[in-house]
C-alpha cells in the first residue's frame, strides 16, 4: 500500500531523514519506534506533504506522493492523527469531527460519525462539548476519530499514547487494533515501544534519521538491542 524509498529531508542545515526506506502492506499495523529526534514524525509529515523531501520517492498504492499537496493526499485515502492531538479547543466535538470530513458528502458524514461514536462512546456523550474542556485521553480519542472521518485506507498515528494514563493507553491501543480489524491499515509512530510492538505486525527502529533495525513486532520485542534501548531491560 505504501512504499517509502531513499527518503532524505532537511530542516535548514539539519539532515533529519538520511535515506529512509520502508513499506506498509495493506491490512497491517506497522510501527516506527525510536528516541526523540530519530525522524519518526518527520517521516509521517513527509508522507502527507507537510515536509518536502530533497530526495527519494513516496508511493501510495503505486502513485507518487512526493510533490502532491496535503489536501490531495488526504483525498487519496490517507488520514493522520498528529502528535499533540491538535484538536480545535473552541469548537465542539461534533464540529471537530465535521472538519475531518470536509471532503465527504453530508450522507457519508452521518454514517461515518455514527461509526466513530461506536468506537468512542464518550465522544457521543460529549458531542456538544467544547474540545478544549475534554481530558487528555478524550482529546486523543477525538483526534483519532477526526482522522477516521475521511474514511482513510491508511491511518497515520503520531504518538497516540503521549501523556496519557496507563489505563487510557490500553484503551487507545485496543481501539487501534479494532480500527485495523475493521479494514484500515495503520502506520504508528510511538515512543511506548512495548505497547506498539505488541500490536504491530511489523516494525522499524529509527536512529538519527536512519532505519537501524526492522522485523516483525514479535522479533523486535525479543531483540536484545531493542530491549536494552527501548524496553528498559
């Protein structure tokens, strides 16, 4: 579904990505793990056109994304839940979801919002509440729900567990699995390596803008280098 080949990205004089190559197969959960500054978020930003590569190719279902604007990429079937949630605090839950469905018809919106509410019942309870008054966990659910409103085939999730209590983290990761079981392909960026690798079919370990290791989630969980660097062993 997604192929990233020899991707290089610069921020001014900083070489943020140094030849990243990865692929995401349809129907899978693939995770990118690594320390702060490893290039995980930059990889996601590049896929949706928010960071422009100086070299390399990004293909989604065979079509080159490298020079397409973000709104076209979203319409092609990619959704993103950004790091830090980025909900619109002065808009209601329902209004935030409407913004996620700007490229859908009114009929599609009604069906999609009911599906999102089935995933996140608390969002249904709070649909008229301002997003800025929600808890951190509820805002994360809203950010995930908003990403799903465009009915994406590929969902990019950037640090969905950041700053959340352990019980909420478990709920978020269960929901990610449910979304995947419903047919969506997931590319997950996550610092909680243990939680990410436990649900991932495949994973990549990034260090300073390069892929250092890759393998199935199960194999990476057992890899001594991963355990020492990211799992606290």
